[in-house]
């Protein structure tokens, strides 16, 4: 075969001269660069910045009124931090819907240490944690979640109503 | 390396023992003892069939207004005619269209479809106090695609606002007009929000709940407390209850009985 060139149409004397060239290179690489810029553009504003870790504040009037040893959430703090959302869903189901299928209306939450609470976001949770922007929002913003609880449950006029 | 049958059984037995120890074993043998528990509020009023009797001759217009006010105050029901901020002011016609009502008054011919000719003349001049009838056979529950509205075992037809998608089928299903849709964010129109109760959001349907949250605390419905005896609330299945006594003593009518929903609000006329 030597330097004879063969393809499916037959044997040819010599290999056809085709200029080796990268066609449209500037468009391809230009496009790639634009693509990469667009992909990483959203990261640019935060580049090199350290986002401060959430600063939760617990100095609401209700908590400050409590004795030091009573300043304990319905469950241990670490547990609450990880599981409060599931607990709120459980509370909601048992308070709103428990009467549907024979179960008695369930509104009392008994913590493992025996303390009893009314299972209510409005009346129990938000009573102590009345500072949504300094407590709830701190972590929710940090992890970029937007729970829609507060559309109904936060009482903006709460202090006014209590003052009466 | 293989494993004979004896070895396999030994290992699986040990694994089962391990699995049974610790929290898993507690869960299996004494369920609900390790985790926190949810239970019924001890003071809660319980019944098998809650019902309301409205004593119309005793209920004058001022008392009716007081009942409505009490109800709408403790449930944060918005009044679109009086915004908290004057710049939210609505055209009265629009405000009327947005109206949210749990308890309201209506004259005989708007509340009842039956011929009034056999009833005393005065009946037609009463301002009937209307609310959700908490029907035994509620059409709103039947049409709700998400089961956001449901009938509890004690007869209360309740709403789960978390599940309402705002389709308004229930409003079309309810023959009593007892349901209202939140066309607008109600917060700017709720006067002095009542602390213990949430508001609603735009896009959900709401109605009277027979004060389920107050019954759970051992309290009578807000309207009953404000009515000074003109409204009677109690358990129909309890023979000695005040509602049963009242129903035995007086002639009562109900709204649109011919529709077969079996409404549970009775009117003494």
C-alpha cells in the first residue's frame, strides 16, 4: 500500500491535500468565553466576600422576663435548629386536622422533660420569638429559604393589641 | 470464603439483637415514649354534633352587630371599608365585592327560600344572623379538590388554610353563601390584629369555624358570648344539652333544608 491512499471509492495515487485548519475558531472560543462568563456571572458579586454567619437574638421582652433556668425552647436548641420545620408541620397536622379521623383534638405538646406547651406557632413560638427579623430571618436569609408561614402567622400588630 | 447456613442464622440473629437495642427498641416496644408527645388540651370542650340555635325574637339588631363585631375581631376578619392606612382606601363598590364575612345579617327573603306565608308576619322583618351552617352533608367538602375543607367528627366543617389553593369550588358548592375569598391581602384592613389568631393571605377561602380554636380552650364561640343568650351553642347528641332543650321547647326553621345538606344552625322564629 505504501504511500497509496485508499478509500471506499478505490485506490488513489496520493493522499488528497486538504489543508488542516480549525474553522470558525474565533466564534467557537468566543462563544465558549461568553458562555463561561454568563455561567459564573451570578457568583461575581459575592466573589471574595465572606457572608457573616447569622446573628440570632434572643432578647425579646417575653424571654427577658423569664428566669434564667426557664430560658429553654420546647426542645433542645440543637434539635430545634435542625428539626423545627418538621415539628411545625406535625403541630399543624395534629392541631388542624386531627379531628378528621376520630382522633381527639390535639393541641397540647408535652416536651421530653415533661413541660407542657400549647402547640401553636402564633401563640407559643412567636410569643417568645417575637423578633422575626432578628431571629427567624437571620438563618432563613443565610440559607436562602423563604418559608411562607409569616404571611398569616406573624402578628404585626401584636404589641399594640397587648398594650390595650 | 463461603458461609454455611448455621453461620448465616447466627449473624442475622446478632444483627437483629443489635437493631433492637437503643432507640429503635424503645420505638418498637414502647412507641411514643422517647420522643415528645402531643395530646389533647385538658380543658377542651368536646361534643359529637355541635349545633347553634339563634333566638331571633331575642336578637335585636344592635346585639347582632355586637356578635358580628366580636366574631370578626377575634378572627382578624378584614373590613375592606375601613383600611388602617387611608391610602389603601377602596372604592365602596370594590370593597363590597371583596367583602369577607363569617357572620352577617340578611332579611328573610334573602336567607330562606321557603314560602313565608305560613310564618308570622314579623319573621319577614327579622335581620337573620347568618353563618356557616356546618352541614351534616357539606357540599363544600365534597367539591374541595385538596381536602382543605373537611368535616370533623364533632360536626364542625373546618378549613385548613395551609392546603387551600383558592380554586373557590367550595364557594360555588355552598348554597348558603357562607364562604368568602381573599381577593386582596387582608392585613391592611384588619383593625388592631387580635394576637392569638393568624390572619389569612391573599388567595384562600375562609368562613366560620364554630370557633374551633376557642372550643379547644374550653370557651364558647365568640358570637355566643357576645349575644347575651340570644345564641345557644351545644352538643345535639347530648340529650340534656341546652340546644336540645331549646329545640324541644321552640319551633325552629333552618335554611334551605330541601337541598339535603342538613344544616345545623336553627332559628327560633
